[in-house]
């Protein structure tokens, strides 16, 4: 005889048993569903973080260089100080460690044929796009290269946003390579041995202007510029200076 809540071959289950079994099944299903959702959320968050890291890292972390040269964007005042320092100049210009290209682009607007050398390929791509968007791509060029492997002999004007650890070695390199008519503008940190002909700006926005004829004279005379130290009383660059 078949029971009201069972079968001949199976145990008879009460309403309470059926309810408990159904509840257990619902809990198991809900637990599995939450587990899947948790895994999905974890995957999405993890992927987002990886993507964010991949995009942001090239812009905030230093590229692999002989000496670490981190990317710190130039301020508007710094850019203006550089351009004012070179106001009476023309010809070719190079920005060593050009970052996002703002110095190169600003110089191109002032009539320079401007180039930038940067080891970080993401920043170079961004600089090229920015130059194209601002309509100066024909008078700018950006190169993916280590500054220590490039000759700067063809440039009349050099801009460098360096760090103290590299400035002494860069002095030697530029002394050997630059033409005597060249001007060098150092931003944030001066060269340790050269004597600047003038300076502009204050604090972090200060720029130091150097004449190649001055620092190369030590090499031509057979003396070392390493023994020369900046002196007090270097004239400041005023808006009326040329």
C-alpha cells in the first residue's frame, strides 16, 4: 500500500522532513551562488587593478636607466622659465628625458625644431599623440632611447630635468659632444661644476643657463672642469634679458 507521503519502495516523509530537505537544498544552492558571485567579483577587481597598474605605472615610475630619472611633470612656471631663458635663441632643441613632451611641444610653438629623448615607450607614444593633437608634429620628434647612448652633437639648445646623481657624468658627455655655440638649460638641479651665465625663477622652478664656450674652455686648455665650482653673484634672468 502506498503511503500518503511516501512510496512502496521509499521511506514515508513527513511534511516537516520535506520542508527541512527543501530548506537545505536552498541553502546549498544559495551558498554555491554566493561563491560564484564572490569569485566573479574577485576576478573583476583583480583584473581592474592589474589594468590600472599597467596603465599608470609607465607614467609614475622611472624607466630602467643607467641612473634613475623619474618622470616628474614640469610645472607651467618651469616651462615658461625654460622658454624665457632661450628667448633669443633658435635652431634645434633637445629635451633629455622628455617625459610627456611638454617642453618639446612648447619649444616647437616658439619656432624651435624640437626633439625629445625618453626611454619610457608609453611616454613617447603619449608625447607623439599630444604633439599631433596640438598641431606641432611636423616640428617635433620623439625617440625611445637611453640618453647615455645618444650623441647630442647636432643640437644648438639642450634642456635637462636631471637628478643630482647624473649631472656630473652628463657634464663630461656634453663637454665632449656639444658645439661651441650651444646653450644648456638645467632645471630643478644645476650642474655641479659648471658656472651658469645666469639663472631664472625661484625654488623648484629655478633654471640654470650655461654657455658651451664657457665650460668647454676648460677642456681646450687641458684643465678639468671638475675643479670649478659655481660662484655667488650669478646674474638673474629678468624678462628684459635677451
